[in-house]
C-alpha cells in the first residue's frame, strides 16, 4: 500500500477518487488526467490502465462481486 501512496504523491495530476475492491486486493485511482489506474495492494504495482475517458473521472465504485468497476 505504501508503494501505491508514493506513486500517487508523485503524479502530475489531481487524484479525484479511490475505490478498493470488495476483497481489498486492489485499489483503483482516477483523476483529472482522464485515466483510471488499477493497483495491486499487496505489491504496489500498477496492474491496469484504463484509457479513453473524455473528461476527468471523479467517482469510482466496484461491484460487490468484483465483476465490474
């Protein structure tokens, strides 16, 4: 988790939202750069980058069964 927090401190955009998966194994972050990043909580590694949003992403939520972000 510390690695994720360090990474978020040094990004060049404002982080607007964070959401943990229901199992707590991953966290998603989003912000003014129009991207969503999915992080592995255990390793701190970025696992996925979601592109294509036309504006800032200001809210995130996971389905209770982890099937959708």
